[in-house]
C-alpha cells in the first residue's frame, strides 16, 4: 500500500469516527473563550512550500504574535487549551491537512519559517524533500517540550541551540530510513506516549 493511500484512508476514517468528539471539542473551545475553534498557522512544507496547518485553538484570540514558543503555564493558554495540549487533542484537525496532501500521518514535524531559516542548507534540502507529518520520533521525544523549556532564561535561544539540532537529526534519520513499517511503529509509539 502506498503511503499516500494509507494516509488518505486512515485520516478519512479517523475524521468519520472522531466526528462527534471533534464537534464536542470545538463547542467546548467556543464556550471556554471568545474566538474560533480552529487555529491556523503558516508552516513550511515539502520543497519549502508554505501551507496553513490546522489545530484546535488553545490560546486567547489576541496573543503576542512575536512569540512562537509556548512555555510552561503560559498565560495565553485557555483552560480548555491546557487539557487539549496535554493530551495532544489539539493536533487532531491536522487530519484535514493529511486529506489535503499538505501533511502525512508520519514525517518530520513542519516548522514555522523563522525556525526553518536555522536549518543548515543541506539539512533543509533533505528534510523538506518529504511531506511533513503529524507525528515522528522527535515529537514523541519532546512531547513535553514546553515543560523542558520552562526553566531556560531564553526559551527561544534554548530551543534553537539545544532542541532543534536534536530534532533535525531525528528528521534526517526518518528521511533516510522511512518505510511503511517504520510509519506503523511510530504511530503505535505515538499512541502509547499519548495514553501514558
């Protein structure tokens, strides 16, 4: 089975099965704070093409747009948002990205342009040669990334200098070793990490 066919079938079935809880989450977000249920953000996709990633909105409607990272108990995060972020349910709308072909179920996580600018050229070319994913091994490793960064004097500098290089190593390893069976193993590990 091709990766794209697997992505479309799985994402389509997931959206159908999860439709009731997805609608319930959307309603909860709307009742919890003013604003839309979905959040869109520009990310860098395959071959450097920009696309809009979908997430459930977890922050107040007018956050400080200069900050790309959320760290610890960020006051911009809503009550519903804290639960959604902790359980990773805020990522579920990315199944729409998978159907649209801008994302895959498994692949290097797409970054915002300002962080992609820090990729070394050869690394950038390698990572952006594949479709970005909802999950990968780096996403599992840094599931609690905001908690890791909370003690840093400059979280963004810490992210760029310490965490991002490790992620790039994992992304390159995925591109080199990718296969259908590796994707299945990563999906199983992701579910295990979420349910722990």
